[in-house]
C-alpha cells in the first residue's frame, strides 16, 4: 500500500480539499514531491490517486479518462454552488412533491451520452488566470466556455427512498461536474435539485475497495518504524 516512489490510492475524507489531503500525506511520509490527479470537491469523499517521489513526473499521464461516482440528489432545492452546502432556496418544493418515481428514474437515465457542460462558478476552473470560485466569491460574473463531457452510464439505485431524494451511480469522463448533472436533472423535472452526497468509487484503475485512509497510512508507517 505504501510507496516512496509510486502511487498511493488515497481515500480522501469529506470536509477536506484535495490539496489539503495531499499536504497531509506529504507530512506523514516526510517527502516533498507529491501530487494528485483528478481533484475532488471538498465535501466529496473517495478515490484520490496521489503520485509520490519520482512518480510525480507521470502525473499528467495518469489522469484517468473514466471516473465512477455514487451520488445523492435532493429535489425541490437549488443553490449557488449546485450542492446542499451553498446558499439554498427551496422554491421548488411543491413541484418536487408531484414528481413520480418513474419520472425521476427517466430523468437520471436521460443524462447518459455526450453533452456540453458549463462548469459551475464555484469551481477551480480557471478564467484569465483566476479560478472561477474567486470571481464568484467577489460577486463577479464571467463568461465560461462549455466543455464536452461523456456520461457512459447513469444507474438509478434508490429512487424516492426518502421524500425528494434519489441515490444513483454515474460513470463519466474526466472534468464532469456531478453537481451540475444534479442541477440538470432538477431542471428536466421543473423543480430544481442539488447534490447532497458524493463519493468517487473509481478513477481509472484505482478502486475504492483498495484505497487507504490517512489514518491507515500513519498506522503502517508506525508498524514499520
């Protein structure tokens, strides 16, 4: 599991940025050369491939085209970030109450295929040398170009298991924003939707079943010492 030159399949916890997770790993391993591929949102958990030592040279080649997530959305709600952790409005609650299980299932399935997706303003995508979230925090609106994404599979798992909620899996190309997918599903249903939970289960050949937490890595180092 632990390499000083190679790759670590890190299980990033929710509530920590990808940058902070890599910084923590750098301190644990006492090695300066580290990097990650495929940023995860701070409130998302899951697979974060980390390059260690000489392997950082291969980081750009490691970036996987396909990633898989498990996600939950909540209907009837919208926010400035596309997830439940932003400025939330529930103006669509009444409309959400009229959405049937079949309608929601069909809306999830409909996101499969090739699309143009606009990155959310609260994201690390850069415009003129600045990250979009920096503009958003200052209340500045900027125009961004849409990106082509591919949703290879959208798999409904639990539909309306709680009022207005649906759990689904999605396999997609790199650069896809799942919270934007949730918003699109809400728009299709005419009630709005936000992401409430996200875990990345796969990134290329890295799978969550083989991922290690920071605590597990610390424990292994202590055993070796």
